């Protein structure tokens, strides 16, 4: 008995010693009611935060992405679920003004562009085949051209919704439109709405359609009020979506706490991709009122390897609609972050040239990620810089190649662009090169999120 007591005391001392290394143990992490908050929710519900000595309060933010950003900057949230472009924009001073950093990527893919029945009917009159994958915007372009001709100088732009000006959703909706020559800032009005309000705004007729994450596309499809025409996986295979962000000064003051949070979330991401059974369990957890508050049947539509694009029709296989850990989905690639800066220039959100490499290296933290990942057995790519658009696991729907070494050319090579900064000024500010290296497609954590079972590898 005495030995057992002494052993217990010894374990307690070791645990206390480990706890003492954490600069802060009580934390608040904010999230938006979307399925891609799953890594944060699972880290809480399955005990990963507790495993690393953390007492975390995971809080649903009711004020949309602006509310999330304000509370991270003010310190009310220690960390948050964030759009991949948000920490970059804040660091650049166009979305708040603070050096926020992305310590890891929460997922790939996860969004859809959903249109209401009225505009879908009009697009079908101009040749749209809604069963095509990926579906282009050509029929919408033809409808817009006819509308311009009919209304002449009194053209009323079509209204669409997205979740935030620097969101993946804004850039994806614009990218999709522009592939057929639509000029988003002339032909449309694109407004921000909190994600859970998208369906009600579409039903009320305030917008013709929107780009949003799940479950707010499937809610409309299952209500038969519209259809999802394209997912962001269709636009850019395995694109970055959300990140875990915090303030740079928080990391400086709390490095061990930051690492503990990262390890807990990475383990949750691996758990989510370990099996489709885990995904089903996650859907049940996310359905709770304090999380996403949506029916399990709706959440399972996208979380368990399928997606229902069209109202009244069967779901289609879409195993990569959500990827949390496989294919390095948790890794914060510099090249992924820089893509968002190119879009900020493409659509006129930045009016001064900056060194894009310096900004992204100040904002994304693959160095911190690598240290945490090694301690939990997460595989690392060979480089934080890679190209996209070069193989079937990272293709863009228009065949474009994203090479960070040609970042300035990339901004101006599109037929539709609205930059406020000259190419010459951007070239002058970006005199650098990086070494890119392509990672191989690997699924070491399980079948969930994999395109084909043959790519599942065992560690």
C-alpha cells in the first residue's frame, strides 16, 4: 500500500511538473457554427485538451466572423476558429489591426455555392447542366449578358452572399464567376452575412445565392429551396479553408500553452479522419445546441463522405468534401497563405505594394506546427512552399497553376482582375524566390477524407 501511495504521489508530482510548464491553463476559444469547427469541438469533447493539462471553454460566437476577430484582438478569445485570410488581413491592417498568426490549418475544402430555385431556372434556360462536375459559371454569364442588354443603362446587379470580405468564400465565389468572364464588382453585389443566416436571406429573396460552409448549403437543398451548384473542392481541389489563430504576443508569452493547444487540436484532426464511424459520432456531437445546432441527418450529408448537390436528388460521393488531417490538411503551408494575398490584390482590397513573402512568414507558423506535430506523430511535408494546380489532388477548375515564385504574374494573368496596384510596383516589392517541393498524396490517419481507399497508408 505504501508503495502504491508513493507511486501515486510520484505520478502526481510528474503531472504537476508538466502542468507547471504551461504558462496558462484556462483558455477560451471562439468558433462559428460550421462543421469545420469540428477539430476544436472534438478536442474538447474527446478530452484532448484535458490530456495536455488545459481547461478550455469552447464558445460559439454569435456575431459572425467580425465578432470572432474583434474578440481575438481584444484578448477575450485566446484562440479562435478563423478564415484562412483573416490573420493575414489583420496583420496587413485591413481587417482589424494586429499581428495575428495562424498556427495550424483546421481543414481543407468544406464550402459550397448554393443558388435559389428562381435563378437556377433562368440559368437552365441558358444551357446549364446542373449535373456537371465541376459546374462552370457560363450559363450565369449568359443570363447576366442578356440582363445587361434588356435593362440597358439601368442594369440592376444580382445580389449574392458570402461570409466576410477576406473569406475563402468571397474569393471562391469571385473565382468561380470570373472563370466565364463575369465581373463580380460590376455584374453583382456581393454582401457579407453570418453563415447561419444565409438560408433565411435566400428564402426571403435578399440574395440569389451564396457561398458558405456546411451545414448551411444542405439546409437549403433539403428544404428544396435551391441547389448547390459547385463546392470549393470542385473549384480548387484540397484548398485551405479555416485556421487556428491567435495573437503573436500571446504566443511569445505562452509558448508551451500554445504548443499544448496545437497538439490537442492536431490529435482531434487525426481522430476525425481515422474512420467514417468517427465522423458519424462527430456529427452527433456537432448537432448539439451549444455547437452547430443542426439535425444529424443534415450534418452527415457532408461529414460522412457524400454531398447532396441538387434538391430532390440523391447524394453524390464526395469523400474529400471535408479533410481534417490527411494530405497534410493540418499543415499551414506558406504557399496557401500567400494565395490569399494574391486575391486581396486581384480584387482591390490592398492599395499599396507589400513584400508578400515577408507578410506570410510573419503570419503563418509552420515552424511552430512542426515542433508540435513531431510530438503527436503527425506527418510533415518536405517544404512549406508548394505549387497548386499541378496534379489531380490540387487542381483549379480553370487549369491555372499557382506557383508562389510567380505570385505577381498570377495576380495579373487573369482576364478578370480589379487590382489597385500596378504590376511594376508589385514586382519591385517582391524580389525573392523560394524553393517549392511537392508533397505526395498520403492518408496515414484513416479512410475519412481520402479520394480512394487505395491511397490509405498505414503508419
